[in-house]
C-alpha cells in the first residue's frame, strides 16, 4: 500500500492505493484497521502505485487532496471531488433524520415473545458527520436491495441499516458508467442521498464512526464490479448440485411426508436436487441456541444411531440423489469466535456457531437455510458484543460475519464447497453465501431486488417461487439458483393443477438441460463478479433499457423478459425467439405473444451468435464430468468460453478448471463452427468429449463437413443436427 497523509483541522486525511485502480480515502485520527480487515474479510492491500504531489496514483486512477479538505479523484474518463468539511452539519443531520426516521424505521415483528420485542433505544448519534461528492448528471447503480422498482438510484435517499423485509441487503456501494464506483466502508447505520437533496451531489451522513471510502476506476460497470469484488471478495461458487431445484417442504411435514414427496418427484420425472426442512425439524421450534436437537416425533434421528444411519430418512434420500437442507435461526454473537481466531481470549462461554451444526452434517444434512430472525428483527440498540463494540456499529457487519462463519465452518468440515443461503446481507457477504429475497414472494419487486444486488456484488440470489402464476415460474427458473417454497401450504407441483404442473415441469427440465450453460456462467461469476442475472446496463448502452427491471441477460447469450409481454431487443445484433425460432432485428420493442403454447410463461430470446452448451436433463445433478454435450448454435460471428470444474471441491480457488473456446462465423453460403480443445484440468475430468451440434438454420443445408470430410446430418425444427463431433471445424454449406 502506497499512502500519503495531510493534516486537516484536528484530524488527518490519508490517501492510499489498495490495488490496481483502487484508492482509499480516510479521514480520522488513528486509521486503525476496520473490522473488515481485522477479521480477514477483505483481500489485503497490495504494494502498488506511487505517490504524487499531495496524493497517490494507481493504474489510471489518481487521488489528491487540498489543504481545505477537498479530495479530487480522476482518471482519463472522469474528474470528481469529495468535500470533507462540515459546514452544514445541523441542517444535514435534520434532513436525514426526517427523511429516514432518525435511521430507525418501523419494525415488523415475526417470531418470539413480547419481551423480546420491547423497544430498546439509545442515542447513537454521538459524533455526526457528513461527506458530499460532486457529480455531473451521471446515473448511479448499486446499493443492494435498496430499490425494488427500478435500477437507477438517482433522486432518492437510502438507509444503510439491515431491516427485516425493508432493507435486508443494503450494500453501501454504488457505481456509474462515468467510469467509477464508490464504497463507503463504514459499518455504522448511515444514510446516503443520491442526487435527491441536490441534483448533482451525493451525500453520506454518519451518526458516528470514522470516514472511510474506496474509489474504483473502470471503463464499464463490469470492470468496476470486477475491481470491487476483487477487494471485497469474489462471489461464492456453489456445489454444482445447488444450481438444480431446491424444494422447501411444508412446515408441518414429517419424515414420512418428506419421503412421499421425494418419491413423487422421481415417479413424475420432475428433476430435483435438494429438499429443505422448515423449523419443525427441531425439538424446540425456533431454537436460537447452539444446543439444537431433532424433533424425534417427526424426524426419527436418535443419538444411538450411526451417522448417517443407513435406514434413516436422510441416508435414504441421499441414495436417490436428494440433498437435505435444514432451516436455522440465530441471535448469536459472531464477534467472539472472530476475536479468538486472531488470538484474543474473549467470551469462552460463546461457542463457535458452526460447531453444533457438525452433528447435523454427520447425520446427513448437506445444506442450511439461515433465517436472520433476531440478528435483524428484534434489535437491541444497547447491546454490546464480545469485541466490546455496540449494536449501531456491529449490526450491519453481523450479517457478513454470520455467513462467513457458515462458509468457513462448512468448508472446514469436509473440505468441500458449502451450500447455505441467507436473506440478510452487507458488504462482502456475497463471497460467503447464496441469498434469497426473503419473505417477499416471487413477483416483480423481487426481480428488481435480484438485479440491484447483482449490481452490488451479491449475484447468487433467488426468490421464493410463486408456482401459482406462469409468468413467475418463467422468471424464477432463470435466476442464479432456484427454490420452490411450500412452507405455508401445498405448493407441490402435483397439487397446483395440471396446467401449472405442466408448466413447472417444462421449465424444470429446461433448467436441467441448460445446466452446463448455467454452471459455466456461475464459474465466470466467481472469477469476475459478473452476475448470472445481468441488469441490462451491465452489457448494453441502449437508452431504452438503462432502468429496466422487466428484462435481463441470463448469462452471456439469453435475454429473459419478465412480467410483461413487451420487450426491447438491444441494437447491434439479431435476436431469436427461443420458443418460436422467429428472428428479429435489434433496436426495437416487440409485443410478444406468450400464449402460443400452454407451457411457456414469458419471453425468452437468444442472441445471434449464441453458443449454448446443454445436456439431456437428469433427475438430479451427479456432478460428474459427462462425455456427451449438446451445443445449441445460433449462427453469427462470435466466440464463447465454456468453463467446467469438478463441481464440488474448493480447488476452483486454485484455478483447477477446464476452458473450451467455441466460435462461430456466419457467411452467405456457409456457417463455420470451431470447437477448441479443452485446456486445463480438474479431478475426475474425462479423457474424451463428444459433441452433438444443433445449429439453428432457417433452411436445410446442402451438406455438412467435419474437419474437411462430409458427414451425415439431419434437419429438424429449424436445426441442423450433427452427431459425433469431437473437436475441430464444422462447416455447414448452403
């Protein structure tokens, strides 16, 4: 880290480089490590960059400070400034307190007795301060689950405090196509006004704590997000089976109901990988403690049984390809274990959280659904944690520490990738967990939530699928991972009526057919931070989609329309209707008939030039490296890198993966597809790979050549089908 420090009033301003195109700006007296650094959440700063007069430089990004407390950050794309003076603190404090209810929004009681819900207030405005940042009419994106109806943040004031159902995943990171992103590193409850009070000004208000900002430079939103997740943590890569269907059981189910449901999935040929049990699996319903036990009246797993007991329901489910997930709630103090990890002997009476979960892993549980519960809803503002810090400072960070301990505990248990999910979150949480949009159903606001979280380093997120509407089934199957939640009733596919059941099964099998494409996208997400569900501003400049929550890219090549029959096709390429195979020019809105079939529930297009790896759908994901792969090719001029790994281990973090480059070139009388060699390696990687090519074509070709030799082909439903291709060049002649 290269740094420079200047005096400013009774404090100092420190400018430092953190990595390539990342600078840090701090205002304070001591510049102690933050809790993100103390607890090893963030990547350590690198020794990069150089000092310049009154500032620092790294890559294309510089930061310099004047004696009157103004810091200018600039690159070859922008020049903007932070003002750290406190000229109007009283009026700014009044504005934020009125706009954001004194940073204390109304709470919704969910579980627990009345005693737990008594309001415990304190004056946490101990050292108020604010920072302003001048803008020039740019649009801003990010802040996690702060918008549920749009993407553009401008014109609104946002609360950075985790609150059940209102602000469950606030992320104090925003970015703009002007070439920069900004992370506020504070863990204190605070407010951010994005060009609302003043049109060309962002204002951060803090009731307490020091000032700490990171600025990231990049030529696109994708580049800025890459820099942001490089520092705060790359998104988690789940085990491959976690990208299949998770079915959440009805709350009152017992082991016999679970086994019947599992048998029904297999009997009806409905692919499913995971069955999740709700709070009733515990002997004490909503047990927050670290002494949980099975409810043996409903799930007969006793201490005397071997682990896992071969005739028990968990082992039986495993034999038929089902992973079991258990619901958890907690009000644990995660700072105790974090302090002990760094050598401080504190709070020995508070055990590590994951320690008691090992017993259930030994019983056969593969995954956990973590509910925020009293970590979020029954907040005691007077609480002091084991590290000596209080609730207003630790509340937000606790969400990250929770999933961090879940991840590290799971990884240490068997040296394999953990699968757990959570519906709260804060900065860096995306590196440790999958997420859901909580108790918010599966309608439009959850899609906005998912897209905004994807713009904030939280990409591995889904919602509770609403199986009673085709358009929600359609959208939910095109999220990073998927779950059907039957907690409150009978949302089982076979209980919703023949019409909806057929639609569900159609999309479920499509999901499993697309699993190679989906999993390759997930690996890409873990490498770069680019989400699988990509808000349109990530990848297109068309004005028509800069604030759209009705469509998004799913991976590199699939365009999903949701909650509307109207969709905009970005300019610059042609688009193929995935259902009808009609071809349309980009740069236009389309009214699409989604009722041409009794199965589909929404709009789906593929981009000209798309190469989509698929496979025959299985009933569950075995994570093995399959020799047979189907490439759907939609001719244009493009290339696509296909990523694979062993699907379960942590070796992906060491680069143990394979990459295959596919390309397609379309001319007047030929379409040429090139299949590259698989490069790289991973445990269990097969020696050979045989492809079937399904090449979209509006007319039957005259001939097909594979590596210069004519070969047999068939032509069905606008696809040229070529079997038995290993690698090399395939030419379709017209």
